[in-house]
């Protein structure tokens, strides 16, 4: 994987379960938190990439 976006999504996929395990006690709320965090990180990467493309592209 050589694209920055792919690396950011891989980072989000690896970081979100770790943070969920650290911040939630039970499994169901941990899963929900991990999914929300992954969506936030991946969505933020997409939004930021489009904003930067519009400014500098």
C-alpha cells in the first residue's frame, strides 16, 4: 500500500480497536466505540483530503 489515504485508513483500522479496549469496559460498547472512531478517523481523512485538494490542488 503506497497511498497516503490507504495508510490513514489502515492506521484508523489498527488504532480504533486499541482505543476502544482502553476506554470501554464491556464488549458491546467497545465495539460501538471502535466503529464510531474508525468512521470518524476515515471520514475525517476523506474530508481533509478534499479540503486540501480544493485549496492546493
